[in-house]
C-alpha cells in the first residue's frame, strides 16, 4: 500500500488517518516525491527478483491519492512497471473518496490499467452524515457523479467496487440499496476501526451484545437470499469461502498472511496503517525504502506480529468454534492498553454471531442438496 499523497480533501469524522491516536501525518510531507517514488520502485523490483515473484499488487492510497494528480499517479505507476520490467505481473488499484474522480482521471487510470475503489457510505443522508468537506459541505453529489461515470461502459472495466463504513444509526437495508444503485461489482462493508482502548461507536468492550452482527446479518439475509446477484460482498464471500475450505479475501478475518506493508509519503515502511488507531507510532517500524529492503521489513516485529497464522491467534481465542474463520479478528482491533494484542477483537461477540449465522445458513442449504451418487 503506497501513500502517494498524505493529505485529504474531505474531513470524515471517523477517519483512522487523521482522527485517532497517531498524528504522525502532520510531520510527513504532503506528497511522495519523484525521488522517493524511484527508490520505492527499485525496492519493489529488487524484492520481485530476489524472491522470483510472479505477481504483486500495489494499492495507491492516502490521504486522498487523487491529490497526487494525473502526472504523479502516472509517474509512479510507470516507474514501478519499468523497474519490474516484466519480471512479475503488477496489478494496481487505487482507493479514492471520489470527489475528484472525473473523466480525465478515469481516462488516465484506464490507460494505466488501475482498478478503482470508491468510498461511499450509502445514500445521500447516510454518506453525508460523516463524509463531508472541512467547511461542512456535502460530498455525496460529487461522489455520485463519479460513480455514474465509473459504472458507464468506457470505464466499467476498471470499476473495483465500493468501500462502506458501517454506521449503526443507519438502516442496513437502506444503506445496501443505496450502494446497489451504483451497480458495484463488489461491496466492502467494514465496521469503523476501534479497539479495547478506543472502542468503536456502539461497541462496549466485553459486552455480549452484537449490534454490528445484527446490522450485517440484515444485509446478509437480503444478499444471500436474492434469486440472482451480480454484486459480491467481500466479508460474506470470505466467510463462506473459509467455511468451505477456501481462503479469506479480507484482512479482517481468517488465518491468511497479509503479505502487505505500507509505504508512507516519506518512504517509511510501516505495518498496517489501521494501527494508527491504537497508539502514537502504532504502525512504525523505523525502516525506510531509502535505506532498507523489504526483506528487512519482513523481519520487523510490528509486521511479523500481524502476519496471520494459527500461531498468532490470541490466547483467549484458541478453542473457539469459529476461530478458523475469524482468526481473532483484525490485528489492530485486538489492541488492549495492558494486554497488547493478545486479546480477541473488540468485535468478538459480533464476529461469533455473524460467522455462526452464515455457517448455519450454508449448512442448511448444503443439507438440502441431493446426495452424490
């Protein structure tokens, strides 16, 4: 994940970059320079060749990555591809708030083969409840216009999907239908980031109530019970895949290694940026692409700690009936001020209820299938 730009043109009140414990963005350059981009490209190529990788994925992120402009995005994408020089396939994606996503950007991203994900929290009211400009203005009209362009035939091929942050105050089915109105190939429903030290809204640590599971289950029932569907929901798809012996497609659950690092605008190599919600300096490793390789990063304690496996499951989770699917939850969501990360996710009751519900529905459907002959 490459932080090509470290500032944003929205002021979302739940943002884990700017509104949580870590405020290191204030001392970092607003944008990644061409020199840092070249050094990053060289490090990626070095890692690809050393490990004989056949495919890598680069996510352009921020802040708001479109603030880097067409030229900045093109320079970095072309630079990485040139450095790798065909040794591996390089798949690019960008995650944007959408307010600057116009035809010029879409032409650029299509030409570069960059998949586009857009953040949208539902319909007009749901989205504007959190995702507003610093002056208080609503962002929905511009995001909706961008999504209408993105879903249109010239650009549909690079439409990656929609990322939606769950707000318990919003009706789940209204949110779901608001997202479906833009015909996304994929929806990523994510509860707001939090942990035992800084609980997310409506989640009391240790309380057995399951408000987020209840919200998500309402969407699951409509999605799963639909006679046909063209839109996947990453969380639900991943749960079903793991129940059937497959991998997870999300870092939020499962025991699959993340295999990812974050590169900030100054070239620093970091663990997951969601660790910014835990404490000041939460994602820091002390490494930089200017002076260290990605093999150095793989040995960094902060990055090693979040590589999911049965050995990294929190002690209290071992023996749980859904641990093979849940995996203890997202690493950052486990943080406790005294226990560190050896705690279940702050969303533990919600995960247990949601996964159990999906498991029971899938089992019931499988039991109705005719026996194999």
